[in-house]
C-alpha cells in the first residue's frame, strides 16, 4: 500500500491547499494487462510527484493476497487479500486476457458489495467482465477492450457495451485498456485538481493529447486499412454489420452503386484479396475470438459468424489456423 508516496522529480506544479487524498484500490486478477494497470497508476504517482503532496494513495489487492501473474508473464505483488476499503475509495478491477476465467464468484460478490456500499467501481481493459458477473452493469454505460467486445456481447446479450475509449457513468468507470487508462485517469485528475495539473501529468507521461471519452478505441476503417475509396469502405462496413448473415455480393454492390466486377477490382487493388476471401478471413477472425473468450459450442460459433455448415466452418478454420475448432477449444482451456 502506498502511504503518501511522493517520488523526487525536477518538474513542479505549485498547489497552495492540501486536499484530502483520494484512495484507489486496484484489484488484480490473473492474466491482467500490465499495460492498462501501469497506464492507470502512473498518472497518480506523477501527480503526487509534481505537487510534492499526497493527492493519491493506492492499494493493490488480489483474491487471496498472493501475487498475480500478468498476461506478459510478470508477477505483481499484492498488498493484501480482499477486505475492507476506506470510505470513498475507487475500486478498479485490472483484467486482461481470458477475462471470463479470471473472476471467481467470491471476487464478483466482493465487487458488488463495494458498489452497494457507495464505492466507485471500475474496470480496466476487460474488467467489465467482472462488473457484469457482479450484476452491476444493467442499464449502465460501459466499455472494455475492442478485441473482447464481440465475445462479451455473446456472453451478456442483455448488456449494451460502448465502443468508446473510456466511459464514466456515475459510480461505474471503465476503459478499453492500454493507454486508454491514462486518458481516464487524466480526466479524474482534471475534475478534481484542474487543467494545470492534468496537463502537467499528461506532459510527464509523454501522452501529448488527452483524448476524450467520446473517442473511439480503434482508428477508422480507412485509416486502419490504408484506403480512402468511399465505396470500398461502405462495403467493408456492411460486412462487419452483416457477418452473422448470408451476404449477397451482387446486392451489396448494387446498394453502393457499383457493379460486381468493380467490387472485385476494388478489393484486389486496395486490399490484395477478393471480397470472398476477405469476408471468409473476417468470419474466421471473429470465430476465433468467440472461441477464445466464450464457451459457445462450435455449431453456435459457426452460425454466429455466417458459416452455413459446421463442416465448412471446420475446414476453413483448419486451413487458417492449422487445427480444427474442436482442437482449438481444448487447447485454450
């Protein structure tokens, strides 16, 4: 536990008053993202350093008080096991890969109790899985890492996940992982201590721009693929929206005002694949994500990704990933 940690540094931000410190509890779960955790805790440390005051304190907890191995293999030590927290604490679940396996019922119950006791509760990276299991996300706005959003929607179809960088909804705070945690914590510093300190923290973190909660986690399709053809972007966006359905390429081409032949040429010229090949690869990527993060049977994954038969899905999956979907299911568990 940090009890007034004020590291030494050259840069300073003068602050006349000494406000009551805020306390953050970081709940570490197995396979957590070390990047998201450090992106959250470092702005707090920097704020203390810049002002020479104890603005923030933090505690690292784990279910049993033992150290937790991050997704990169590094072990982080915990200060204590699940227990009492100071009034007004902010509880953040630090999660990462395979989030559906990282949270026990004991952890979920503890998180729910903290929220019902008036604490602010948040999730970093895939921490929303824990909040969902705790039953506190119904009717709330929240987010998690974009890679895990598709399987999350399959697991919790009654919850509406946002694609925003981070979301603050009253006492529920979530971020999409990685550097998004820095943007969220800069927002918290700004709201409590103003723009001068938040800007100074941003500069110390070499973060350059404080992104807003309305920003998307991913770059636009055109930027991600390095293309600017409007018709092609429209088609690719339709692929994403209709992936669980049978797609008629002639019909889609007609909708955007081009011929099927033009469509074929656009894909080959700008992406290097035929539209059919691109579509199959897209379906397989989604299928792999679903199988990695959910316990859906192979037949349901195939249907959710637009494959007409399980046999066709299995053949394509083996060609792409070197193993059958059934073998992949066994290997990931």
